[in-house]
C-alpha cells in the first residue's frame, strides 16, 4: 500500500537526518520546489506533484516563493490535507480561521524557541538600560564615552512581562538572577510561574510599576497595536520597552513619539511591522538597540524547531494528532 504523502514546504537546514528518521518509515516525503505561487497552485491541484498530501511541514522561508498561507492559498489545498506543522512559535503567516473552516489542524513549536528568544530579550534589556549599544558604536568611532547618559543597574529595576508564556517565563528566570523584581500580566495567572513572579490581573496597574516592559504575546487581530499610546504613557517616565514578539504588537508611531519627548529612556527591538524594512526614524535614536529579527537564530534552537515541527507530523501520522495544536484550535 502506498505511503501517505508529506510536503516539506520551506527550508530544512539542520534536521535532514531527522526527516529520514522521523518521517521516512511513515510517509513519502516531497520537497516543495515551486518558484512561484502560481506554480504551487498548479501542483496542489488534482494530478499535480503535491496532490493528495496529508500533511505539510511549513517554514516561513516558503513565503519568499509562494507567499503566506492566507485564505486564498488555504482554499486551494487538497482535501486530503489535514495537518500543517508550522516551524515557529509565531504563526501569523497562516490564516487559522481559513484552516479551521477546511478541517485542517495547525501546530507550532512552543518551547523550542524559549532559550534563544529569551536571551535576545535579555541582551536588548541590558543594552538599553546600560547603553551598551551606544557605547559600542562610540568606541568603534573613536568617541569613547561621549554622549552617554547615566545608565541603570538592572537590579534596581522592575521587569514587567506582558505575556508569561514559555519565552516570557524563561526571560523572567534570567532577569531574576540580577536580581530584578519581576511582575507580569497575562489573560490568566500562569500556574507554572515561579513564586517570585507577581501576577497583575490589571494590565495598566502592572505598567505603572514597570521600569522595563518586555513583550511576549502572539500577533493576532486582537493584539495588533496592543501596546499603544495609552499603554506606553502608563509606564513610568524613563522606562524601557523591549520587543522580541512581533512588530505590529506595538503602535510604532506612539513608540517613536515617546522616544522623542523623553518619556522612554530607550528601547530594544528585534522585530518590526514591515520586515525587513525598518522605519528610518528609529535609526535616529542612539538610545534604541536594533537587531534584525534574530531571536531564534541559533543552531540549537533552529534544530529544535525543525525537529519539533517534524515530530508533530510524525505524531499525526501515527496517532492522528500532534502535541502542539495552536490555542485557537484546542
């Protein structure tokens, strides 16, 4: 009997042997080689190369060739397809509602990204409060300590975590080592939160006590602009914002206004609303540390993410369901 077909849609960099081990005995693995969206649509149609696939491993790099998994793309996926295993904690490039309407389950890779993203947030935090990004540019250009404002010891500050999931919890542990006071707001208290992490049911009440706000919420329609003018102004004057989640979670214009008038001491950003474009105005602030969305760019995390997504496909093929179904589908 023919093996079910699984489509690898996007890059596999570190887990080539894992593909053979995890999927080889269970499925016919097909590599997506479409150079364009039109070509992909032709090949998912009946009689095409990708017809009759039952599961997809998806990486964001596939968007460079076929675009995101929006409603238009989901609509043409074959009726045999029941599982999309996305590589990544964030899955905003997939139209979950459209998948749900087609009976397609989507999984992601929580946990696999925690260490790398949390250490990125920690770097941005330390760089912003100690002005290390400015200092490095100074020493490279022969300016030494010119223009440096008085910095802060992290141990003197309160870290407010917006969204205490896996990444937020990992950052909380790292920051607590300074030690920083750690407070957080999520829709509900995290039962796995350490005892020293103080839960605030009222988001604005948490913001009023925050010196450094680190954002760790997924991008959804309801979280676009979640941190806007009101939330930024609720922070203490002289506070810092760190974002390793998604750029559109922050109202960028409100952020820039608060940097201009000094309400914010600084910021650390790894993500932007229209990547890879960065608002040129951000380059004018020496007190803003900027990174090119490299939160998960480590060998170890990339490998863990690939394997975890592949394991969700394996679990679907063997048990009928993967372990990491996205919250909207649970």
